[in-house]
């Protein structure tokens, strides 16, 4: 699969994470638009449509990622969304979207737990863009 001309919206308030992922995604052939907050991501979505979005769960607020996923899917339900989270390491609470009920309100196509291996992220991206 060619990644040329595929645009990914990468949303995370962790500058180290977002910078590392951007470099690797660009190396893999993607165009990457970064946003460091839910607010910035929503502003970006007013002027462009990404082919896929990668969204951190905890941004300005602990549930900003959920709200942003909902916003993306409301704007265009065909945009695949990967929700990434470090909630377990940050809070000690285990979180996933294993049941149908959980998946119905999470509004993400896939969920990855930080730290995310790039190979795992790339595999999820390629599956969702097929």
C-alpha cells in the first residue's frame, strides 16, 4: 500500500510523543498535521479532512480525547480514528474498549495503550486505511 498523499491528524499534548510519531509517519510516506490540544484539532478540522486521526485520550481535560473522537465521527463518520492512551500508567486504572457497549460510546476504530510501538501503530493505520 502506498502512503503517498495520505494525511494523518496527530493529536497529543506530549511533545516528545507527537514529534517522534510525526517523524516516523513522515518516513513511512504520510503527510502529518499536528495538534497539541482538542481545541487546536477541532480548529484544524474546520479547514481540512484527514485520511485518519490519531488522538490522545487525556488532553486539556481527562476526557478530551473522547470528545474529540465524537467530534471527528460526527463531522465525518468515515474518518478512521485511533485512540492512544497512557491512562493506565498515569492513573493506575485499566481502560479498554473490549465490549460492544464500550465501543459504542468510545467512537474510535482502534485503541492503543502507551507506550506505543511504531510498528503496532503503523499496522493499525494500514488496516484502517485499506
